[in-house]
């Protein structure tokens, strides 16, 4: 049940990482459109801040190094101008940590994200992800949340 809650929270918050479209999300310049643009910009800045740290999470450990995986490819959007053509695209495990920290920050606005949270989460996620039980390993992201 808690796993489902994590996935639901992330899906709800992920919608705010899509830039508003004129005509669809209100007329450009309207209060409604500008409010959605502000939400998008605030969330993009938060995710960028978290991602900057997660890219540096234990870079000497192969588990966390920058590898392109199916999830990494799925997370890349045309509007994400902070990607550098493949040299810094986060791997699957870095993306999982980013998603957990982003969800935590959105659910806890008084705390948000503080530099170093990635270093606290990394060993927890690592242990869950390497669980010998595949059912538990697949849910490492939600369980570490």
C-alpha cells in the first residue's frame, strides 16, 4: 500500500515537470498560464538541484555511475536543457534517487531538499536494490522512500 502511495505521489508531482502549453493550459500571459508556468519553473529548479547532487553520488561505485538505461532515456525531455548530450545523463539508479528525493521534497515543503540528502539515501537504496528477492529489489525506490 505504501509502495502504491509513493508511485501515486510521484506521478502527481511529475505532471508539474511538464511546461504549460499556450492554448491548452490557458492563454499565454493569463494568470492561470503564469501560475502553471511558475509551478513548472519551481519544480524544474528543484529537480535540477537534486539531480546535480545525485549525479555526484558515489561516482566510483559502478552501481551509481552515469549509465544510459531505459529509464534514463524515458526521463529525458526536449525541454530539459541541462543534459549535455550523454556525458552527464544520469543512470537508472541515480534517477531513482532523484525521484525519491523530489517526491520527498514536494511532500515536505518545510524541509524540501537539503544538499547531502542524496548521500543519506544512497546506501539505503543500494541495500534495497541489491535484495536477493526480485519482488523486493524491483520496489527499492518505493521502499527507500
